[in-house]
């Protein structure tokens, strides 16, 4: 239980400084993933992803630190690192770290008048916590900067 509180407090402190400026909501319908980020047009931005369409005891959270490699009026290219956890595993004395993620993606702004609307494509290899297995994930979704 202490681990869950520590992670929650770290996340709260980490995101509080960034969120006040702008929030981006993204949804990846093919993977049932909801994402909450700070302003994705800044150089550095945090990203919290929540797997939806699952049982509460199996909800996985993913914390990512992203960096924009190139930003233009039409597209942003980004990369980042992240950790995938299940906070409910701590209640059952299981290790709550599932694995680690390396992200590389593109955010396209297809409508010039509405640059806050973005189409997101990401390639993110996932490695389990022991680094002896994993998979290559692809995410396709839509995002809106509030």
C-alpha cells in the first residue's frame, strides 16, 4: 500500500507543474487506451495512459516522459521512455511493475484552423520487467489539446 501512495504522490507532483498550462486528451480506440498529457507542443511533456475496457484489478497505468524531437505547424515528431504498472498488484503483495516502454511517434495536425485536433501514430516497443520478453506495440488514435 505504501508503494501505491508513493507512486500516486510522485505522479501528482510530476504532473502538477505541467498540467496547469494545457491538457491533451487522447484516445486510441483499437487498443482501448485513454491518455492524459500536458501540452504536447512543448519540448518536454509527461503522459499518463490508462487501459480501459478491463477489470479494475487488471487496470494498467503507463507513465511516460516525452520529448518533441521536431515541431512544425503541421506535425510533431516525439520520443520517450515509460514504465507500465498495475497499482492493484501492490494490494496483493505482487510486484506492481509490469514493464518498460520506449516510444516513438508522430502527431499530425490535419486541419490548419484547428491545430489542437491531432491524429496520433506511435510505435512503442514494450519490454517486461525482466527484459526477457516483450512486444512491439502500435497505437493509432486521436488527440485534442484543451
